[in-house]
């Protein structure tokens, strides 16, 4: 039953002397409520139960306990099911759990869960029932809800309709204390959309589809957007350090290295259940927290001497999302992977997936379409190291069935990295292997062909050098790797690297041939790979290097003559251009694949901060040095609404569209030239008008002083008249001697 405060009103006084209703006990009530929250936080109220009699009650309790014990520990004697005067149950029950955390889990995971076809459970905390359902808090008379009039709101993707009609992209710049959003005008100065001082205290970040701009503050995270750049959401996580969105922008994860501390006066969004936690998962639409988690240290195993290594922190992001926002997962203590269903954040099948020693996992970035599989599924891959005599293993698992689709055993493994292709057609596992003596190392690339029957695995030739970077072509089937002969960090000067390009062989029909080596470029300083989001073009760069800052722009579908050795391959490599940006720290393509921005961030060094802008061919369009320049981010675009057939039609008729665009560009350039001419003509006319006004003022002053109106003209007229009358001009010559240099020499 709900707690009562009647015992506080008892006194050793005559009831006739005092009216209980007139006694003010609000201070005692408030004080006692705090004690209630500390004493009854293990109790929940279960509503929505079927109506049963005394004979049916034990059977219902037994059935109900199966549900209750999936989230915690309780017993039959800890469940109180009140009965009415007619001998039938009142359709609710009080349940006590072993801990407040279990009670909170019951509210989270059992609320709105069907008990049978006709009954759905409603679960609330006992102290919430008392707090919000006390007499006087709920009006006994029914009042119909007031429905507000519909008012249309601003379209959050209005930026997609570029007012200039040129299909420009936006970007955000953070420099000094200013954060501004701009339109990209190629060679011209960017057009400002909004610019605000102190908009963030840490950094800014776009959401994956470009709908929201995130600002980070000590109090939490705020989301901004729409044509007026209003605040669209607030997520109060104190001292937040990092932010991550789900792929479809439905959910948000915030993390702070400081555990959450709920003050005595409470928190506007979080509860006591969140106290001591580091991660919070939020529902963006409602602004409410779905669940919070504490940091987990993953055991790092033992070293070569058998001594335990220090635990390693979870990499960011610790929570990883399926491509359709239906699941989020994390690795727990290196022993299992916990998959949660959204939006309820309940554990899938109420159990974690036991994978001993799991080191890392990655969701497929797109919904896979495996051959012969017609049911819904999401895939994730994982890998485990060698444990005892057991080999290292890479696994591919289907969710929600938890069926292992494919496994691969590996031996002599030092490390492994998982790389999905953007369409989930391929998974490359970069495996670093050591020799028996562990003095040398080699790398193999194990490529899973996910969409083919049985998920075959292709092994690319063994690479003797250390692979320091790998990148798939977006929406394509080619990839680039960067290798070095010496481990990075082993020497003070960064070692020389090699850049290798790989592509499939030509095959009949829609089949994709085996992956083959296309070209290797030696004696480079490159350490970073940046593919265009549309594929085909790639920038190979040197970043975070004080000695070198090279940028190389490559085309893998060059339309020129193809070398004889590459006739059977699906690529034609061509270096289009090279550039240099001293001190470059970051590089990013715009969503259209037309432009590349490079910048030197003041967060990483204080030398020549600012940005460069290039087109996809490597031609520099702009260079701007900005003091305390920190950040540049292109605004992402959502996926195209055109069908594949419509996109093919656009590509087929691209030349016709190009003519229209070229004409518009020519008119725009001509218009800009005409603006320059008009401006110069206007300035010249202003100059002439000023001269005329000054001449008029001089004439008036001369007239007032009795001087001739224009002495210069009078002098010219007099001289002309003298010449015409035959008077010769006298020329006076004057010779002036000047000593340019003087020296003395003594002759003996």
C-alpha cells in the first residue's frame, strides 16, 4: 500500500481542542519524503494484472515471478497482491526487489510489456506513486485535454534549398570565440549565414544527416537548427566531454570522465539512478534520458612474462549503433557484447552475448542483403585474440537471431582491425601477424564477401611491411593502404611510407573479380587517406608532420589511355595534382565530392592557423590565414530521395544538365565582371563631380579676392599669343658640376 502520513498527526491531546486539518505539517512532510525516497526505492507497483480469486492467485504469482526475476531478484513473500471485499484481486501488486538498481531496471524493462494477449503490465516506482498520486495532486473531476492549435514550424532541412540555386554546401567554422555557419562560394568569400560569439565552450559538431549543430557546455549539450538557428534541444549532462549521434539522428550519447553527481535538490532531467554514471543515452525527440551507464575498464590480459597488463579504457564511441537505429551495443569487460533494443533500452533476449576475450566489434554501416536471406537482419563483426591453445577468431553475427553467419580462425595474431565497406558489401580484417620469434611482423588482408552465398573469404597477398592506414572506396570496391618498414614512433623522424592501390579484376556480368594490386608509390611521407564521399577520387596526405605537408589528388577512373598491365583491372590510376599546406592537421571532403577543405587547427599547434579550399582536381580556390582557427566541418546531407533508376537517368543526361550549369556559371561570372565595371564607372563619375564642385569653389574665391578666374589658362593663352607674334623663346642653360667620387693614392 502507498505510505501514509497519518501517524504524524497523532498526539496526546484531546481531539476536541485541535482540528487535525488545521495543523500545518508541511515541513515534516517534506522532511519525511526525503526519508521515503531512501527507504522505499526498492519497491515498485505493478498494475494491469488480471482479476483473480484466492484459488487462482498462487498460479498468477508464479507466472508473474518469472517476468519479475528477469530484471532482478524477488520472491513470492516479497510480492503483495491486495484482494477486494468480494474476494477478487484489485489488479495491482506491490513488489520489493533486492536493490534500488533492480527496481529501476524493472520500471525500465517491464513497463508496457504484455503479460498475455489481454493484459499489459504498467510498472512504476512506489515513491513516484506517492509523490504524484497523493490526494490533492490528481483532480477527481475529469477535464478534457486542451488541444493546442496546430502551428507549422520551420523546416529543419530548409538549407537544402540553396537560395542561390547553385546547390552550394554549408560549413561551420570555429575561430577564436566565434562560431559561424557559411555558404561555400568557391573562389569568392564565403557567405555568412549566422555568426555568434561564445556559441560553445568546447567544440561544435554536426549530426550525421546535418539536421542539428551541437554545442557543448559545462552544463550539457544543446542542439541548434532551422532557418532561424533556434535551440531545438537541451541535454543536461554536467561536464560533458564527448557526444555521438545514432545514424538516423534519433538518439544521442553523451559521456563525461566525471561521474554524474545528483545534488540534494535534484536534477532537471536525471534521477538518483543516474548518480555515479558516465554515459547517458537520450531520446532526441523528447529530450529525455533512456538509460545511463558507468565506465567499464576492459582487462588487457597479460604480457609476455605473464604479468597482468593495466586495464584499457573503452575506445570512443563505446556505444555503437545498427544502421537503422533499432539496436545499440557495447562490449562489457572483454567477455561479452550487450545488445539493447531501442527505444526501451532493454537487453536483447534479456542476456548478453558471451564472447570470451572480445577485443572489438563493429556494426555493418548499411542493412545487408545477403544472398538467400529474406528475413530482417543486422550484422556486426567481432574478433578475439589467441587464448591458450585456442586460435584468434573473427566472427560475423546476425541480429536479432544472434546466429553466427561466418567465423574465421587466425594464428600468430598480434592485432586486428575491422573495416566495413560503406554498403556492407565487404568486410576487410587487417591482421598483423608475428613470426615465431616475434622479431618480425607481416600483415594479411582477409576480405569477407558479405553479399555472396556462404560469405566467402578472400586473402590478399601477404604484406611484409606494417600497414598503418586502410580505407575502402565509398560506394565502391577499391581500397588504399599505407605501409612503412619501421614501426611508427620507433624513430624521432617519421619513417618513409609506401602507398598501395588495390582493385578487383574484371568479371562477367555483375560479379566482382578477385582483388589485385594496382600500383605502389614508394618513398613517400604520406600517412592519411581521404576518399571522396562519391568514390573515384582520393587524397593521399601527410598530416601532423612538421617536416612535410603534402597533398596528392588521384583519379582512379582516369579517362585517358590505360596501361597495358591494367587492362584486366577495374581502375585507371592518374595523379591529377599536388599541393602543400604547411602545418595541415585535418582534411575533409564536402558531401558532394566537389571540394576539399584542409586546415591547421590551433588546438594542435599555433603556427599559420587557417584553411585552404581545393576542388576535386587539386586546384587551390581559396587560402585564408585566421588567428586562433580551431575547427571546420562541412554540413552533412541526408541520403538522396531519388530512386536508383532516377539517379541513373540523371547520370545518363549529365551533359545536358552540365550545359545549363555552365551557362549559369558564365552568366554569374559575367555578372560579377559587369559589377566591377559599373563600380569603376560610378567611382569615376563621382571623381568628376567632385572636381567640378572644387573648381566652382576656387572660381568664387578668386573672384572675391580680385584674381583672374583661371591664371593657368591665362598664362597658356599669353604664351601662345607671344609665339604667334614671332617672339622667340629664350633658352638659358646652366652647367652644374658635381663630384661623384674622389680617391687618393700614394705613389712611392
